[in-house]
C-alpha cells in the first residue's frame, strides 16, 4: 500500500490574515497518523507558511519554479529560493500554466529537473481537455506529457516524483471524473512509470485533481492507483480540506 498524500493548491488566492486563519484551522484538526498533507501557496506567502507550519505534520511548497538556477530572469523564482523557505514540493505543469502561460512539455520537464536538482519533489501535473477526451486522445496527451518529463529526469528520478492527473474539464467546474475514469488514467500513467523504472513505479504517488471534495474523495482514493488528491477550491476552507485528508 502506498501512503496517501493530500496537497492543497491555493492557486492565486490568499492574504496574510486569511492564510493564518486557514492554516490554524487545518492544524487544529490534523490527527496524528493521518494521511500526509501539504499546501502549495503563492510565492510571497512561503515565508509565512514556513513560520506557521515548521515542526507541524503539514509540508508546504510552491506552484511553479524557474528552470534556471538563479540570475537575470526578472520575475522568476528559482528552486534554491524555494528550498531556502523550507519547501518540500513544487507543482510543475499545472494546466493553468500550460494554458495561460504557454508552458510546453519540454519546459515542464526542465522545471521538474530544476526542482529535483535542488532536492525538491516536483508534483508533475498532466491532464487532457474535454475536446481531447472526446476525440479519444486522453492517453496520447497525458502519455506525452509524462514521457517528456521522464526523458529529461531519467529513470533514477522516478522514485522522487509525485504525479498528478488533473483532467482539465474537471478543474474548478464541479464535474469530477468518476472513480473508474480516473483509475483508468492513473493505471495508464503507472504503466508509463513502470516502463521507465519498474520497481520505483510501485512507490510513486499519483494524485487525482479536479473538483475533489470531502464527499467524493473517499471513492476516488479507494481506487488502487489513486494515491491522494491535488485540491483547488476545497483547499481554501479548513473543514473541506480536513474532510479530504480524513477521507484519505
Ligand atoms: O491543482 C488543483 C486543481 O487544479 C483542482 O482544482 O478547484 O477543481 O479542486 P479544483
């Protein structure tokens, strides 16, 4: 059995006051021995997370990282900076970055590599649009997204990855993939990982993301290849986030 992991992706939400209230609410409800959890927050709030979460059971991380180690790249945040603020995770290749910032599979692969080089765990997001699903291209799309990363980071890096399957049509829409639909893609992704590193693939956590809530989390995470969740909207309310952690 792989341990479950529940990660909140705050996206571009938060304020110092709201974050403090949210994190205190989550920490107050976390049980010892429950599923592992983390929050990935906007970069300006990493310092606040480090202050509030250090020594707690919850980890923290960022939502993006530069491919370059440091230097003249205005507006970018590099992996050593994330490490400096105690991050364990960084999301790479979220569909919102692919769609609104034109991130290619190759760029996402470079970001995953930069994260690994700094000792961070990249949460590699893959997912198809509704159009692609309806055209029967889901496996081609998510397969190409994952392969691009595996080719760059190599087989030895497989045990250091977290993968997140986020069907674009399920993100923030209230439409969730059924457990069977999600499991089918997760099993396909695990097979891809096996083809790269058979032994390590059994230990890689593959998270589901897309309108996961306390009400549907249990059924999704009961699937054999769904090892947790990457949570958007429901991560912004402590009772919902805790509900998902408990369901895990
Ligand atoms: O990364 C999390 C995500 O995109 C899912 O968002 O709001 O549908 O849970 P949401």
